[in-house]
């Protein structure tokens, strides 16, 4: 009886030690939900905007090994289509999705926007000695005309943070997801205020014949709620 | 009846009553613990700059400041608590959920774009789609909340051990929390700040442990929330 008890105790001790050791090898994997992007509320620009999302953007996944703190993976790519579609739907009278950069000339669009993620970074509360997870995303934005010529290129840096204290037991996954989601929302907000201030965009808008908005807003293509 | 009651306080004589006595003791102990919760002292102050009032169709939104690069954001549950308290009771007001409001008016109340002062409002209201949306949701007052709850002091020690004979803790812990919040109330109709309400609460929690730890938690943040919501409601409706 005593032997059985000792064996049980030993087994529990080994399990506990393994759990402590495994904590250092833990992988935290989060995915930004694609359903939480609002459509911007603004006066729509009277142009037809094409949207091409490269494969590497759609599948973008950030991975960083922080040694003892574990491995962190942030899947941000799958949310990009909903994010950019909602963004452009709120900003332009008509949004035309493009599936291939070669076919830009056949699109009924005045220009095609092509976003790419150039860089992504994040920080943990342990690194910054705060309660916050922080996420930075640097996009490279490019606006092409129908011939495939670059009209404007510009960087767009977005930032998001989330407080661990807002989540039960200060858990990692929901906080990191929220920080990444906030960074995406910040990218949308920055795009809306920055786009018309770019000199190249201003010239293009002046040169483009404005189109009439559709009578029924529901006919705008590509809106995702 | 009195005789019967006396009997019930002598466990062992009547096995049927032993369970009842045990239950009564547990209930008494729980009541005692609840009544001994950590003490909280709270103060509320208000500064009025203009008259206020709300009609049935008017609504209010409570927003936490999310400015960068501050690491002192107001907790989401505090905002929810103030909103919930304003929206209930005899003089309940229409409260719009913070996230629903940010989504409905996106991107104009994001950390990058939110108006920092009332002088930024005219430019925002000049956008027809924005002013139209604000009218649709009936927004009259916008309340910005700044502040947070922090642990200001802690002390004591506690040791817990697990042996083959069982587990237990021994020691005494104490900590002090300080809540400090200020609400700035903007009237969208006049485009001015109509006043400020501040709520401060401080309280000490204790946790003695002789085998079993017994927490006596001071609900500091909750006290600050209740005080702030009550004063806000009074400020807006009785102005």
C-alpha cells in the first residue's frame, strides 16, 4: 500500500516537473478574426477602385521564437481580404476585386490598390514590463493604373495594443489577438486619413473622371460584414 | 420552541440535527467573512460648466481613452460597469455600448483619430455622414473616462506546502488598491464640455491563512464605478 502511494507521488512529481519544463517550449498561436472589421463612415470618393491581394498577403503568418518565453505565431493573412474589402467599400463608390495582376487592364477600375505586409513586430508584457501586448505592422501600399504602371507607392505603419488585465487570468491568446486586431483597425484608420493627402493620389484623383454613386448602396461589390 | 432550539445546539444528542447545526455554522461563518470584507473609502467630486438634461430619445456613450503611447488605459470592465450602472435603476438613461459606438462611427474614434478636445468636434460634425449617423443613434453626451486602478502597497508573506499528509498555508498577506478616475462630459449639441466628475476609492484587502487562506477583498474598483456612475447620472439628468 505504501509502495503504491510512493509510486503515485513520484508519477505526479515527474508530471509536474515535465509541465514546468514544457512551459518554456510552449507555442502560442493566434488568428485575427476576419469578421470584426467595420466599414468606414465617410464621404465616398467617386472613383472605381480595384483591389488585388497577393498570395503572400493572404497567407501572411508572423512567427517569432522568444526562447524561454516560447514561440508566438500570429496568423494575420486570412483576415486581410475582409479588412481591405470593408476599407475600400467605405471609401470608394465602387470596389472591383482583381484576381490577377496581369488582368488589370480588363478591369472596370480607375486604379488598382495592391497592399503587401513588409514587416511585422510584436512585444510581450515581459519584454516591456507593462501589462500590454503590442503589435506593429508595416504595409507597403501601391496604386497601379490599368496599364500596370505604379502611380503611387507609400508605406503605412499601424500599431495596436491590448491590456492583459482586460482578459480573464491575464491570458495570452485573447490579448495578443486583440492587439493584432487593433493594429489592423489602426491600419484602416490611417489609410482613410492618409490616402487623399498623398500628392500622387491627389494628382490621380484630379485626372480621373468621377463616376456617379450607385442608387442602391447594396450594389457595391465586395462588402464584407 | 425555545427548549427545542437549545437542544439543536448540542450536536451528538440528536444525529438528525447535527447536519443542521453544521449548515448553520457554515452559513454564519460565510456571513461573517462577507461582512468582514476589506474596507473601501471613496470620494466623488464634480465640476459643472454648463447646464445639462436628457430627453427620452437622447443617448450617452462612455468611452475609455486609448491614446498612445500611454500605458495607463482605463480598464474595459470599468467602462462596462459604468455603462451598466447608468442604464439601470429608476432614472436609467439610454447608453450606447462602447464597441458598438466605435464600430458605428469608424474610423473617427480610433486611438489615431479620436478628437482630443471639444474644439476638434466641429470639424468632425461637419462631415455630413458622421453628423447624420450621430443623429440616427441619438447621441447627446459623450463621456471620456481617464484613469485606472493600481496596487499601491503590499506586504506580508504566506507559505503553502503540500505533503503526503495534506496541504496547507500559513501566513498573512495585505495589499492596498487605489482607483482614480475622471469623467469628462461633452455635449455634442453645444459642442462644449459641460463638466467633469471624478471618483477616487482606496481600500485594503487582507488574506490571513492558517491552513486555509481566507481572503477579505476590498472591492475598490467596483466602489469607484458605482460612485462615478451614480454621480454621472445625477449630473446629467438633474442639471
